[in-house]
C-alpha cells in the first residue's frame, strides 16, 4: 500500500493567525489616531475633535487586544510542540493581562469611569510577558522575530512605567470615577516633562507603534504551521 502526505493548515493556527493579523491592522489604525492627537492637540483641555480621537483610539485598542487573546492561545499551542515553551503560569499571565487591557481601555472611553491611560499598566505587564514568551519560544519562532518581540515588549513595559511615574505627578489618574479635565490643574514640572519625553520619544515608538507589526508577522508564522496527515 502506498502512502502519501496530505498537507493542510491546522484550523487552530488558521484562526489564531488571522486573529493576530487583524489585531495588527487595527493596532496600526489605533497608533495613527494617537499620533494625530499628539500632533494636533493645542491645549490642556482637549477639543471635541481630540476627545473623539481619544475615544476612537480607546475602542480600537480594546479590539486590538481582544484579537490578541486568540494569538496568545496560538502561541501556547505552538510552544507545546517544542518544550519547555509556555507554562501554565506564563500562558495565564499573557491571557489575563490582555483581558485587563480590554476592560480598562473600554472603561476609559470618555475619561469618566477610569483614566483613559490606566490600561497602560496591564499593557506594560503584557510587555514583560512578551519578553518572556519570545525568549521561551526559541524553537518555535525565527530568532529575528523573537528579538523583535522582546524589543516590542520592552517598549510596552517602558510605557507602563511612564504611566506609573505620571501618576505621581497627577494622582487623579488613579481616581474612580475619573474627574473631568476641567478640574485637574496642569502641572509644569521636571518630572512631568521627563515622563512625557520618555513616553513620547521612546516607549511609544518602541512599543505601541511596533506591536502591530510584530503581531502581523507572528500571525503569518502561525498560518505557516502545517499538520501532516498520512493517507493511504
């Protein structure tokens, strides 16, 4: 009896791969929105247009990370083929930090329930997870993609650190419900300038801007994974 191999895309990889690619596309859109805010915001109290951009950005980031959750499952499945891979604790950290990003960023829409920047804390933890995950996926992803992912993770972690630093400048960032901007006095201090400089010049380009690119590239890697079924 002669046997031949039937090559097909594993359905689980196909779903997670396309979810990752969609997440990346939406992430690029979200970064374009926040870049527009940075370039056009002219006053401490945002205009209606800036608020609309903020809200659209928050919604887009929520969808971006919602679609990243299946990608985390895909990376766990991929890692199981080449131990040690991602353990249960590492997998749970990636999954739950992504979920918390979604919850906090959507609760921040309108800047009324929580600060619209509070999601950066779990996003920073997700960045640390990204560093660890890429380090442990040495047998599952190309070396260049893993190093790129670790750089992205470092940028996200730095962004989370910047937000924590800004909370010392503006403690109201942690208030629930979040007070209106009109009741918050702008602080012109060295600390405020420092944290915003690090966030805008380093953390955002290194993490927020590059995460969608890493996500799309990882999605294509997941789509490449095949299963071989022997048939007579």
